[in-house]
C-alpha cells in the first residue's frame, strides 16, 4: 500500500495569532471527519495533527517566524477530488483568517524529508544523514507488516543479525548517533537568572533567535528592550537588524573566496559512486565529473572525499566467508554472548603460525631527503621467499603464555597429537588452570581428524566447539602479532637465532597482555547494537538500583531489558513506535501500531529485549502503549518525578535548516516536559545523530545551555556496529548548588556492595562463630534493640547462601572482633531482605578465639584460617558462600579467594581497601596510633571522639562499634600473644618516644596512677604490635583481587582511592564498583543501610539467593 504525500508552505508577511488560526481551521478538518490534536510548544509556535478514519494524516505547523507548513499523507485509493477539496479549503481558510497576508512558497523539504513509504523494497544501499550510502548484506525479510500509518520491518543482515526498521525509512535509523544526556541542577545566587550567562558559550545565535529579533524590531521594540528580553547584547541586536535591513535576510552571508570546484550535487554523486564501488579510482571519478561538465584534478577528488570522511586505504585481507560460515559465526556469538568472564579465563587457546626471518612482521619508517630513498640507511634488505621461516605451535590462557614449540617437519595428524600429548597438559599445570578447563583449537583437518577427536575424548579434555573460517574470534592471533613485532625488533640473522629469539620473547610476554586479550573477548561477540543501549544509558557509569526511570520510546525493549537487570525501584516505559524524525512529532493514539512493533520485537528480537516484552507489566516495570506527550503532561500535572529520563524516541534533527524547524520544535517540547518531570538532581539521556552533523549537534548544545536550569554535559565516541559509523555519546554530571564549578563524578556502575570481614585460626583452633553482640551490648539500653539479630546469625549449619565475614576492621585504627561486628544494622537489613545466614568470625587472638601461635598474623596464615573454619563448620560439603571484607578484612578475603581456600565460594565483596592507598597510609599509621587519645573517661567520650575525629560519621554506628574497641582499665590489655596491664601498655608506648631513664620511668608511673584515677577506659588492642605484618596484608592486593575467579564487588568511599591496576581492571569490566561519596573509610558504619541494600541487590542479581517473600 503506497502513500501519497502533499505539502503546502506559506510565508506570512505580518505577525499572526497562531492560537486563533488553529481554532479557525477546526471547521475545515471537522468536515473531513478528522480528529484534532494541538500542541503549544511554548514560544516555538503551534503543532497540530489531524487523523482521519481512512488513514489520512495531516500535519499543520505554525512557526513563530512566520512560516506555515502543511503536510497531508493519503493512502492509495483515496478520492483525489476530496484531497484537492481539502487543500483548496485549507488555503482559502488561511487567507480569510490571516487577511490575505500569506504567500505561497515553493517547498524546500521534499529533497530533505522523504515521503512516508509503506512496504518499500529492501535495498542493500541505504543513505545516511550526511548523504553517504552504506552497504548492508540483507538476505531475508523476517517481518514486514503495515499498520495504519507506518510499515514495520525486521530485516536479517549477515553482518548484524536482525535489524528493526520503522516506516521503511532507514536514512535516519541506520546512522551514527550522538547520545546526549544532561543533569538538571538548580541555580544558586551566583548564577544569572537569564540565559545571558550561558549565551557566551555559543559561537553564534541560532536562526530562530535572529528571526525573533527582527520580529520584535518590526513590532516597534527598541534594541535595548530586545536585548533584555532575549538575553542578547545590544550591539549584537543592532548588527542583526542592520543586516536584515540591508540584505533582507538573517542568514549568514556568503564568505569571501572562490567557490568549490565541485558542486554539492557533484559531491553527492562521487560519494555515492565510491560507496557503491569502493574500488573506483580517482581517474574514473575525474572522467565522470568531466562528462558532467566539471573539470577537476585527482587532488581535488581526494580532498573532497576526505571532507566526506572517506580516505583511500589498502583493502584488508579477510577469510572468505560463505553463507554457512556466517551463520555459524552468528550462532557461536549468540550461544556464548552471556558467558561470564570467568568461563573465558578457564580456556586454553592454541594455534600455529609461521614466522619469516626477513618477513614483513613490522613496519619501518625513516626520515630522508628527496631522492635519497635508495640510500642503504633508508632501505631494508630483503631476500627471496623471506630468507626462510619456522613454524610454531603455541597456547596461552588469561593467566599467561603456555608452551611454545617449533614444528620442524610438515605437520600431520600424528605429529599434532604428539605435540598435544607433550605440551597441552604441562601447559595447563604451569598455568594453574582450574578444574574443568577447556581447550580451543580451530577446524584444521589435522585438528578435526577422527583419530585426534578420539585421542582428546580418551584424555577427557573438554574442547570448545569452533566455527570454521574464524581466526578473528581467536585471541591468540593478537598474541602472534605481538610476538612477531618483538622478534622483528631484535633482527635475527639466521634461522637458529630466529628460533631462540622467538622462545625468549614468548617467555617474556606479560601475563597482563594475556589477561587483557581474554577480558575483552565478550565484546567480540556482543550484539550489534548493544553499544547503542549502553551509550544511551551512560555506559555503566550510572547507578539505577533503587531509582525511578522513565523511558520514552524504546519499543525494541533493549533499554528496558538492560535497565531491569540493574534492579531499579520502578521503570515506566511509554512506547511510541514512530522513530522517523519528520513523522515522530505528529502520530498519536496509535495503540495498534505500537503494539505491532512490540509484538514484532518480542518474536524476532529476543536477543535484544529478552523476555521483558512478554508481559507489559512486571515486578519493577510497566509499559504504557500510549503517546508520550499526553503522558508527560499528565505526570507534570500530578507532580510525578523521576531520577532518570531516557529519550529513545527522537534524535537530534539532521540540520538547522528552516525545513527542519518542526523537528526542533518537537525536540524542545520533549526536552521541556522531561525537565519538568526530572527531580532536582535528575539526569536526562537521549540519542543524538550523525557525528558529521556538527552544526546540528552544536545547536543542540546551545539549546541545553539556554535552558532555565543549569546543565552540565560531555560527549564521548562509541561505535554501533550496524550503523557502520562512529557515534558520539554525551553524558554529564550534576554540580551541587553549594559547590559551583566542581563537577562531581557519580558512581561508575549500577551495582551496590555490602561490607563485612572475617578471620579465623589454623589447625588446632577454638573458633567463635556466634553473634558476640548479644552478650556484649545488652547492657547498653541504646543497643538492646539489636539483640534480636542473634537468631539470624547463630543457626549453623544453615541452608542456602552463607555470608562469611572475616571480622577485623581497619579504619585508620583497627578494632577487635570482640565488638558488635560488621555494621549490625546492615546485617539486620540483609537478613530481613534475602534468604541467607550471616557468619562472622573472630580474628586469631581476638575475642574467644585461641590458637597455638597467636603471634603469626601473616596474610597467608589468616587466609588458611578462613578455610579451616569453613571446613570445621560445614565439613566436606559447605554451602554456597559469599565472602565480604572491609579494609584489612577485605585484604584477607582477597588472599583467601585467590588461594581457593573456600571451594564453594560464589562471590567476593571488598570494602574500601585498595593496595595503593593502603600502602601509602601505612607510612603514617604509627604516627596516627600515637596521636589518638590513649584513654577515655567513659564509653560515651570514646564515641564522641570517634565521631568528631571523623573515624565514624554515623553516631548510631559509633555507639555500636566503640563498645568493643575500648575496655575498662582494670581489664587485661590484649595484644597478639601478649597480655599486659594498661599501665605497662602505656609505658611501653611512651618508651618508643623517650629515653629509658629512671626519671622518665618514675614520671610514667605517676602518670599511670593519674590515669587509673581519672580515666576508666582505654583501647582494647595494641595495634602497633602488628606492624611487621602490615606490608604483607596489602602488597600485591590489587593484582590478586583482579585474578580472583568469582564475581567481584568493590565499594569505595571515593574514586580517588583507585590505583592504576584497579582503574584498568574497571575499564575492562573485571569487577563491579560503586562509590559512596558521603562516607569515610568506615563505609559500612557511616551508611549501613545503603551498604546492606547494595549487598542484597548484588546477591539477588547474580542469583546467589533471592528476596524473601514478605520483602516488597
């Protein structure tokens, strides 16, 4: 069913009342039985739509600068006489209403905005916004249906899988985008209340503003009044008015200089030619233009194409892929896309390669003068056939390179099996592969021979099923490239030296290189447009957990599917299915069409939307198949607000030309309504457009700067594979009104973290695994409300997941586990929300724990302690365990996980401990211990000091924690393996600073007597005695953390705590991280509820456990 497209454009010679005009036209459309919808875009004119029962659609736009545009779209079969009558009646009515001030003008839009087409033919060449054609290998139309107002297609591409196309127009859908986001922030007293303060950021005024200046001037206003009203300097206003009087236009005047040799039409022609046939030569293009009457040189052709983003490059050599290979590649990627990173780390990758003695393993550039290219210093000697070569077989894993051997004879199946028998298993042992490791090799006939398969089966080796013709999927190819570059740099002179150097350089390959190659493997398998979803959502830098999100558009379900995984409080998605910019602003109340898009994606785009579209309402989301504009207005009236608004329904218009003004109007409308439903610190993300459309993107940035609220935003470049171009992504951060000028980085991921720690003892141990808090704090009335937690943590063994907490806090001071440990408030919240048991263990020589050698507090021994306690608690079959540690407790948790002392370990959470920061802090630790008060008159004084000094920022947590950190002076002093009186402890500490003289000892005894009289409480543990172990706890911690083969969480009080290794690991996605910026080092004491919520959310998300039935 084809569509006929009619347009009428009028220019007004005098200002008009737009509201009255729209009302006056009602009778014309009522006669045609068309339903009317009108939008006032607040200073940007009026937009009215009229929809008829027979599918006829009319769009009327009244622009503020005197332009009236009318679009009429009719289906085949409509009575042409009725169409003519409607157009004539409309023109006549407009003349009457506007008193003959309208003038019919030629439409400029037909070359820019294509007519709506239903059921258009599938063309492998599709245009982009900048006029280029890109080629898609479409081999199948999976879905093709017409709704009342659009055509919906899902096409299958051999490159990118299924692609959703709406309205049959891909000129706007399949192109690079700029994803833009901003945060709304309040104005403070230092900000101007007018847009004037931000106007200086734009290079020039928009055409809309310039036209407004002229309109106001014609209305009789002075230049000063116009400048104040629009926030523009008086001199600028005067310049624009003078230009208008002289040239009768507000457009930029032509610049000086000769025009380009190739006209815009010629540029499009040669661009289209090279897009269809990239092997076209410059000579061919010169001849084509010459036949068209334009004579240019080859250099002009090169410069023109370079301005279009095209440059001449050597064609890459790639494997010949047949359709069966393509299908196998796609199947492999889809089957393994969701495999966790830990699975790929347990794969041994193998392959063979050939290295030539004088081959082209690296490039060499020289600085030389003209005509000196043949000087010996400027040449590379070559020999025939590369001077000889060697064949190598090698393997590697994420833990480092395996064995590398030379294949001296022509390899056959028997030789290949011999190589595997002598090298594969030793490599696995040397790399310390986990049980169940997987072997990868390609589909070479020697590898797939029946005898080889049988040999692998008998050896019980697991083999990764591999698609043919897919060297790009094997990360060892990158390792071979690295090896060849290293070998070439050493310039071997004979075959023997070549082999020796290969072996040496292979052994030198850093394990980090191998880890990085495997860590990024999932990106090679990612769904084609997954980067689009990630970019518009903030690329993992936003925290959606517990937040309210509004999604505008997003009918394919991709954003909704990803957002649901992040455990938000509620997601409201308002689906409007029309993604074409020129039609988006006018199609409303088309529930059946919207539902058709959802149904199509639910069936054919499962990899994108998952199962979220199976039901339009879930536990944390709801899909409204309605027009977004009335819904937004309803939210504004009700006062409903959101933490995030994600706009996936309209992109930035492709230009700032007058014919695109209606698109800008709709963008402003959505922008205005989105701001009104954003919370004061809310964030708004939207798709953008082609990175080449610099004028349009600059206009959008200016639009953001002119908003009534303060906006911060930034951009980054991402690549969406099926767009075949780069995309620019725009994100921003909130600046608090009390800290103007400082951009605060928000959290770097969307997952939260819990906090705990645990420690135990070795072989002959008496361990404490009860909740010590019940007995130790019941004397304090303020803490009695916590004693009901005892039942939650003492029942052992327990079903489901156990949360092990090696207890020992290091918060610039370290506290004994005899305290009420590990953010008790958080434990209560965790136990009330998820099905688990919490087990907290005392450090050796602390609490009631007794061991033979309590002085040994090395990381290795304490890590073994944890394993021994788990074995004593649960025997040979421990339940799934989540291990959590804070500070030094976190360090021991990492050592325990890295050494695999807990075989049933599911996950690891580490709280505010980073190798670099910890090592720096150790240098001043003794000074800190000496500077803190040695005694307190009461527990309340100790609590008051902990809060005022910033050690603990939560007074309630301090009242719990400090109870166990101090003791009465008449109790024996505890230290690792040593018991002393408080006076002896004080004397010993002071002796470190003063000479051991008789007078000093006498004075100290007198001071001790005063202490006993005036002070009742002192520190329970002498932390300075453990100094010799501090370095071992933290050195190499970041590397160990990154290699732990379980899902990992890192909760920090500030992003400045990250060291280099963790920063790189975070960028590679090796762990999840969240920052709680309002907390000190004792994160779990400063924000116990947030940490508990985060830990529960993380465990449920990773399916370690589930929420309790009574949890909302």
